[in-house]
C-alpha cells in the first residue's frame, strides 16, 4: 500500500489538479461525492461481527463486535498498541480485516491526528478535495469555513495556519460532504490544552448540527467523557468496556458522576489515581 506522503508528493510532482482522483482523496480521509449520492446501512453506519485482524502470527484485533447508529457519538479509548488505529484504518478502507463481517457507510470522512492539508493548494481547494466538478459547484465553501470560524481564510495557504486552524480546515473538509459516518483518529493530540478544549466544543457543535455517526479515538479519558454518548475501551485487541453516558451536555468535569466514570475508565486502562509518595 502506498504511503500517504508518497501519494501527496506524487500528486505535486506530476502537477495534479484533479481533486476527484480517488487515491489522493483516500489519503487525506475523504470519499468522493455526497451522502445523498450514496446508499446507507439503514440506521447503522457501522456494523461489525467477529472482526479480527492479524499481522503474521500477531493478532491485533480479536472478535470485535460493534454497532454505531447514525447520530450516535462513540469514543474509543485504549493504550498505545491496543489496536485503535488499526480498527479505524479498517473502517476507512485503508486496511482489510482478516476475518469477520463488516458493513460501513460508504459516505464517510476521516480526520486524522495531522490535518493532511495539501501545502500546494489554498484552503478552498483543500476543502473541495475529492469532489467532482459538478459536486464542487454544489458546495458553499464559505459557509463550511464559517461553521469552523475560518471564513476569512478561504484563500490562505496551509503554511500560514496554526495547528488548531489547520485541524478546523480538516473538519470543514470532512463535513462538507454531509457524511453519514465521521471517523476521528486522535485529532486534537498535537494541540495545546486550551485549543484542545475549544476544538472539543467545536466538534460537539458540528455534530449537533450535522448528526453523523461519530467514532472518536482518543487517549484522553476526560475528552471521551465530555464528548461521547458511549465510551468503549479496547484492551489487547478486545472491546472490554462499553459505558453509556446519560448526563446532559455540557458535562461538569467536577461532578461526582464525572469523577466516578473517569476512575472506572482509568482502572480499565491500568491507571490509578491513588498516588503514593515516598518518604525521606
């Protein structure tokens, strides 16, 4: 499989100016076309039954069973190496499951940890990446950028953007297609704490407006509790925990319920909040 960096470099070297090229679109996490042009799975946007993934003799994912409905927000936690990103790559068709049955909405978008903006294209062109000429004429890029607070950056170059701004452009690109399924792979991991909180609030606002099904991968337990309807924990390739969160949003991080859920999740991740200080 070609690396993302190779695909982007090749598109630049050849003077590619056809945003509908499938390989390039997949590399940055978008499908071609609009939700209205594609079939769906009914109310489920993800349906996995006994999905496994092996690399040689090593089993990374074991008997994964998961259903995610359109309009539902699921956060997936797990330690490094637990299989989170492998699962997302399968869902985004960047990897193939070894065994099992899976159905995933075709009209899906992915936002990665890095924004994956093409440095040789302005913001407007980055948002439209992957759309045919006809579809590009149907999109109001200014409105999409206004939703993420960057309407005045439509002609900016990616190098002029901050990390938070670049990730907001990636969100606009993902949502302009009105996807049934939005996959987010630790999209705020590289951002500072204050920008991260702003981005969490933005994702919730956009989710409430567009109502895609969301699978949000994160290492941050508090982020998962703030955002999700359900929080799953992936341990050694298996879904070990599935907690439904019923508290209304916005959620109070200082509440007893929030602290209790955080403690349960941290325990499943092998982290204790009970510190012992050595004497002397």
